[in-house]
C-alpha cells in the first residue's frame, strides 16, 4: 500500500504531535507561500490550456471525420470553430475563473460545481444528467493519471497553508474538479452548447492531465524546500484534530458526532457539565415545568455538545409519531401549513407525547412562525416551506439534533432552500422554475417521508439539480452582464485618457470656448471611437483636436488657403463624431457658431497683416506623437481607511450586499461581476436591476454605512439562534 493510500485510509495530520520540521508557520510567511503557490499553479495551468488549445483543433477534426453520428460530428466541428475564434478569450477567461475557484477553495467558500450529482431524475432534463455523467467521467479519467503520493502532498501542504486540516481529495484547490469546472464555466460563458463543451473538455483532458501531475510535483517540491510538511505521516483522525478543524471552519459548524463534548461558549446555549448526561439534565428541566426551566431545556437541545457525549436522547412516543403520519397523509397537495394544522400538532404533542416531545413540537412550530415573519424570504417560498411543518416536526422528533446541528438532514434541506430563495438574483416568481421545483420536492416529501431520514438526502440531491439549472440561467445572464460591464469599464478608461489628451493638447493654447467643448463633448466621441473602432479612429480624433487648435491660432496671409482647404474636412469629421455620440444639437450649434466667428477673426487679421508667427499645420489624420503629459493616468481616488480597504478587498463575485435606499428600505443586491482591476462592481437583483458601481462610490457607501455585507446566516439559523437566546417565549 502506497503512502497516499495509507493516508487516504487513515490520514489526518495531528499537528499537536509534529516534528521540529513541522513547526507552526508564521502568518506572513504562510500568506507569501500561498500567493506563490497560487501564482505558480494558475500560471502553469493557464500555459497548459494555451498549449492544449493549439493542439485540440486537429484532434477534434480527425474525430469528426471518423464519427458517423451527424449530431456528434457537428458538435466536434463547432468545437473546432469555437477554439479557432475564441482561443485567446478562452485562455483569459479560464485564467480568471480558475484563479477565483482556487482562492475560494483555499478559504473554504467555494460553492462547488454548478452541476450536482445525478439523481431525482423527475426534476431535470435528460441532457443535464448526460452532461453531468460526461463531466464526471472526465474527472475520473484525469484523477486516474495522477500520482497518489503527489496528490496526498498537495492535499496536506495546501491544507497547512490554509490554516486548516488536510483537504479532501476532490475539493483541494488544484483538484481536477476545480480545473475542469473552471474550463466548463469558461465555455458556458462563451455560450457553447452542452455537446460542444463535452467535446472540448474531452479533447483537452489528456493535455491537462499530463501537465497536472508535473504541477503537483513542482508545488510539493517548493513547499518541502520551505519546510512545509517535509515528511508526511499518515495518522488516525483524533478527536482533538477534528475539534480544531471544526473550530477553524467559517461559519463554525457544530459536530454532533464528535467524540469531544466541550462546554458551549455561547451564553445562549445551556452548557453540559463534565461527566453529566445532558438528557438527564434536560428531563430535570422539563420536570420543573416553569418557563425558565423549559427555556433551559430548549438551550440544551440547541447545544451540539448534548449530542456529542455518547448519550442518546429518549425516543419519540410511538403513538405521537403514528398520529403525525395520519396528519401528513391528509395534507395532500393543498398544503401542510396554517393555524389549524399547527394547533392540531401542538395538541397531539401535549396529549400523546412525552414532555420532550411536546417541547420539540413547540420549538419547531416557533421556527416556522419566525420563517413566516422573515421579510428576507419571498412569500412564494414561504408558502412551500410552511407545507413542510408536519414533516419537520416528525424529523425533529426522530433525530433530536435538529436544533443543534446544521447537518441534520431536514435542517440541511431547509437551510439550502432558504439560501437559494434569499439570493437577490433568484427568480422566485409564482411561475418560476425554482418555485415550481421546490413545490415538486415538497409534494414528493409529503408523499414519501415516514421515518427514514435518508429521504432528505434524496430531496437535497433533487434540490441541487434544480439549482444547477438556475445556476445555468444565471451564468448566461452574467456572461451578458460581464460583456456590458467590460465595455463600460473600457469606456470609462478611454474617457479618462481622452480628457488627459485634451488637457495636454489644448489646455493652454486653445481659447476657453474650445476647451469647454472638447472637455464636455468631444471626449465622449474620442472614448466611443477608441472602444468601438480601435486605435486608428482614436488617432483621427486626436488629429481633430490638433487641427482645431491650429485653426484658431494667428495666421499669415499665405496660410489662409491651407486653412480654407482644411476646414470642410475638419467640420465633416467633427459632425460625424458628434452625431454618432449623440451630443446635444444645441451644444453643437453654439460651438460651431463660435468657431465660425473665431475663424473669421483669424482670416481678417491675416489679411491686414496682424498675424503672429506662423504655426505648422498638423497632418490631419496622422497626428504627431502625443506629448508626455497626454499619457492618461487614473485620477487618484479619495483615500480610504485601512478597514474600508480591507472590506473592499474581501468582496467577491457572488457576495450579497444590503443597500440602504433613500426611502429607508434595505435592498439586497448580488455582486455579479468584478472587473479585473477591481475598479468596477456590477450589482444585480432579479429581474430588473443591473447597477454598475465604481470602487470609489462603493468605498463611500461602506464608510457611511449605506451598504453592508449581508448576513450569511440562513433564516433557519437566525430563527434557532433567536429561540436559543430566549427571545422567543415558550409556554409553561
């Protein structure tokens, strides 16, 4: 058995028992090594993709010639066309996409692949399943070609640099899943059809896999030479290592199956004294019967330590569970919510259940009361979640860790529904695919769930597949937004450059009316021409400035014919640009009237010999090299505090912000795009909002409190925290 196999079977590095070689890494050095490794992996993989794109065209063409299936043949030919037309774009987009995924995985906040595992076939089209199967096949093929020991080294060493424990095989930052997911998303942004994506991924895989192993070796050598786990020892997972990993996770996740039952640090959670049976304590609180005692019992139920001490809670009363089965069977498709159902369940809990059963039913009912009152959840999703009340009560009675553990199957499902519905970009209209899909899942749970909690895993898989379809819709919309935002940022940069050129060429030598015209109107023409038509049009626009300035300077009599020859071409060029940029007609008229007047004065003075020294006529259409002052530089942004700078630096695509509107309402918006320079952020909300915000403006909003990062907790988590903190009363 290889070292990697041993490590996979038993391994985690318990860093409480490390050698001197494995001493803790200074945070600054850890950050530097992480940056070094990230740059190395991104650069080398991008190079591998670039080389692969040069080679796959011939491979795909050969496959197309051999293939007898017309549809498959067309997909292969379309893939060839895509590579030839968008070679550079694929390289650039992949680099950005993979760098983003790598960083997210390092920090533990990667949202994973957009496609979920196959399952729940009734909710998705067959093509989605087929694409997922093809994608998984590519991943497995790539993984099979990697050296297990090098993979183990990457998992362990990058885990140490991330200040956590070893990464799992499929979620470390440089895993094949990350590489091919970045490629898949890149191709999706280019609107490649599924068959074309599959063909390209399949063709690129051998080229990437052959380089990936070498990249792993290089990174491992670099980290070994920097004394990051120079020797890796496979060890059994210890409770101490598990507890340390759970503590490092953000947000912190309770570990009900942990072997350690440490006292809870949260004052809202009832602690469990060492050596005590938490459920004996809970029974004593319930026997007391007073409101404070019942609240203490509720806190015990919300404490993960209560379920990690090797003790089991009392089972639910069979009669109560049978009565809830009957209530669920009568719900049908019309719903499983409402006051009458709630009253019926509470009555069953009082008359047929134990005190613990009664408390559980009461707390679940309060959870749904809070969900109903939560304004951040759309009503369409609330209606579906309320139908799950009886299912949630049964699940909480069968597995009492519902309130203590985010990993409880039913709670995990509710959390995911809340998270999806709270996304500002989610389409939660009554007829939307998301709401319809959630309704189907609810129908299926009402029909299927009796006492086997594994049905919630199936439901979660169905939800994942549903969300992958929603993610595809969003990805297509985001790609269009990105193109618009990229153009907008290019336009802003070009406008800055245009104004810098105007200041350099006309700032001191041109009359005030001309400088005003250039700075208010012509800069827009220049920027538009540069972005849409390129450098040649930009040079023509610069030539117009030079010619305009020359035209109003003093002339000698022999220069008048040259001025007369220049003006028609100059005026025509100006008119074309101004019309194309949509400059106001009245502004144009005022400028040309003043220009005509000034030209008359220049000509009159030249005739009477009152001109100054002659100035050279610029070569219209071929301006001289710009003066040094014309090189545009971005005006310095207002200084921001270190804290605001940190907040800006932490913002990532996909984050949700809460924006305070002038009417006092807070609106949730999603960061759908961040420019490579981080100067422009696009905030969106389905269906109508796409709001570009410059960095300086966003900094002002953060500093004044107008915008803030939205709470990452789901509605379920907020509700349970409220109940555990005693802010929701329990009847005595």
